[in-house]
C-alpha cells in the first residue's frame, strides 16, 4: 500500500487498478536507450512480470542515454544488468532476463507468455519481426523510434487496430537509414519517447484514457512540437502476415537484408601495396586518421567525387563504426567500380591499432 500509494489514491486507478498492474505481464525487446526508461517506469509502477530481451553488452558509449547502467556494468549483458538494477528499484515483482537475440525461432514462444509487447529496438529487421510475431500471437505492440532529435510513438495490433506494416508495409533498403551510433542522438530523447511508451502500456492495462492505436505521435525535441498523424488499417498487409504464419519460425531474422559487402580488417591490409584508403565520414567527424595516406570523400558526396577513386587500386573504405562503409561499397559496386572493400573497424579502432603498432 505504501509503495503504490500515489497510484492508489488516484480515483482512476485505486486498488483494483494497481492489482491489474501487478497481474500484468509485459515483455520489453531491447534494454537500450528506449528500453531503459520503459523498464524503469514499468518496474516502479508495479508491473507484476517484466521480461527483458537483449543479447548486447553495456558499452561506455551507452551511458550517455541508457540510464539503468553505470561504469561498473560496462561489459555486462544489458538484460542482466537491467534486471539487477530493477530488482533494487522494486523487489516485489518478477523480472526475467533473456540474454539472447530475438529471432523467428524464439519470438512466438516468448510472446505467448506475455500480455503486451514493447518494442525498444533500433533496427528495421527486428521491428518487422516483432510486428509479425505480435499479429500472429494476437498481442498488442507498443512502438517507439528515435532519430537525432525526433521520436515516434504508437500502439499497434490493439483491439483490431492497425499494425506496423499498415504504416510501413516494406522495410527501407539496408544501410539507407543510419542508427544512433552513426548519426548521433540527443541523450534525453530516448528518455522522453521511452516514457511515452511506458505510459501507453499503463493505459492499456488500466483501460483508461485513449491509447495511440491508429495514431502516430511525432515529437521534435528542438522545438518541443508534437503532431499526431492518423494511421489507416491495411487489411491486406495483416492477412498476408497471417497467411504466412505457418512458415514464420523457419524464416531467417535477416530476411530484409541484402548480401553483405565483403569486409576486411585493417591489420590485414597495411602491409599491402597498391591500395587506397577512403574515409567516407562527414567533414566534421573526428578523430582523423593520421600516419596513413587517406582520401576523404563524405558518403553524402560520394557520387560527386568518383574521380578521386583510383580504379587500378584495391579500395578499402571506412567510417566511424563500419556501417556506412558497407553502404559506400554497395554504391560503388552498383556503379561497376571493382575491388571495393569495407573495413570492419571504424576510425577510432583504426587509430588505436596504428598507435599500438607504432609503440611496438
């Protein structure tokens, strides 16, 4: 009674509403920027069973926005680290950590154990996987997404409402939309969007207010403007997903991905002759790679500077973390420019490797 007293004294919630929360089972996919505030507020609110799915480990770059973690948890699995923090926040609920990647083989089995699914992921492949699994298992999906200074929130597959595919029937081409490790994100933005997602979960369980089913809330952190767009139900997309439910578990998670460009490591090429290193980061990005002959061509200007690419050399392309370089290789291959490779390492890793080699 003391822990949840501020809920209980609300006439819209009361003891009966709090008991609904305590009996609810919510599965959160991803314990990153969105997942952390979602999990923190759902645990504090008294959701009886919280499931956390995340295969990744805490990195120091996560600490700018992933507020469940600290320096001591760097290198720890995110689902496990989140569980440990949340158990200290609320030791009266059940928290289950799934230290694995969500895929077509385990999604349906997991989803059937929960009442509501919350999407805290950052890539399109997993978003479509989550949507399809929710449609097949008939579970409501609370969706959130962030990009630089903007965020989106919606509720899909709720009370016969629209699904994610009704809004976005097909995934964008692979590597055309950068994630926050490539483009950056305002640290507080996932907190704002994640909290909105947690609010939608509570409204669904408590059956109060109006959910964002059939609506897409778009928030801009730079001007604090919010707009709400209507989403129309697309029965064809829903029926298509249900029609393929028997083959769902046999699909590969990378169903929307193209063939990956060939990648190599910086340590395998430094002793080679006749190579061209190309940095496709934007001009403002740091750190700069020194000690090597590097051609600077921002990805956004690649087509305008093809004359700088040396056709008689093997071309090794890098960016900040090894994602945009794959896109650059794909572009060049489409232009029939041969012998292009993506470096696995990003600029910081390349600099660290060069420093270690110089010390030797």
